[in-house]
């Protein structure tokens, strides 16, 4: 799990939920500029996902923690990131993976009754490298 610090996102929602998860995956960055990352290699990716909202569902959840894990872990664990359709025309960099995770989660959240927003996705690729993705205000409902 991500046990370092968590960059925070400022917002005015009454409820903020955070979910940590991790998955193992392989990737490669097929560019001359990517150096050793041109060659397929693996990571244990560590994620922190932040959801905000003012409305809870009928049982008092902003979103069920397990739905977040199911969506992302099932899709990417023990896979080759380059093989996923969302990376057919772009490379699975940490930045673009974080953006894609945000898009998947936000789409799922907007199909719920209480429609919370995904405010931040942190993807740690190695012990020394991570990316924080935050949507623009106009990307949120
Ligand atoms: N901006 C980005 N830079 C790099 C990415 C990326 O996704 N976005 N990815 C890689 C490689 O895929 C690599 O897996 C990670 O590289 P790096 O952090 O350099 O890994 P090291 O273990 O060699 O780093 P140390 O500084 O030795 O800990 C490269 N760049
Ligand atoms: Zn890598």
C-alpha cells in the first residue's frame, strides 16, 4: 500500500473517500526516447483514488470501496498494459495510466444514483516515481 504521504486535493464536498489498491502489470514504452523502458518490464502499481460528494446512496455509501477495486484491479492485474484498447494509440506511461484510471472510475460514478466525483488519482509506478492526476473543473459534474 501507499504508506508515504498522500498529496491532498482541495474541495468543498462534505464526504471524501480514499481507496488504496495495487496491481501487477507489464508494460513497455516503444519510443527511442524511453531508454530502458522500451523493453517490456513489470511493476507493482500502487494507486490511491479520491472520491468526493455530498450525497450518499441508500445504504450510506459514497461508493462501495469494493466496486473501485473490482473495476481497476480486474482490468489491469496480471496484464500487459499495452494490450488494452485504451492504449492502442498511446503509450501506457504513468501519466496516461492515471488519466485512464480516472476516466474509468468517473464513468462508473456518473452511472450511480448519488453521482460522486473522482477528484484525484495517484499512480505510483516504482518506489521513487509517481504521478498525481486531477481532472479539470469542467470535467466534473
Ligand atoms: N514521466 C515519465 N517518465 C518515465 C516513465 C513514465 O511513465 N513517465 N516511465 C519510465 C519507466 O517505465 C520506468 O518503469 C520507471 O522509471 P524510473 O522511475 O526511472 O525507474 P528507476 O527504478 O530506474 O528509477 P530510480 O531513480 O533508479 O529509482 C521511465 N520514465
Ligand atoms: Zn515501467
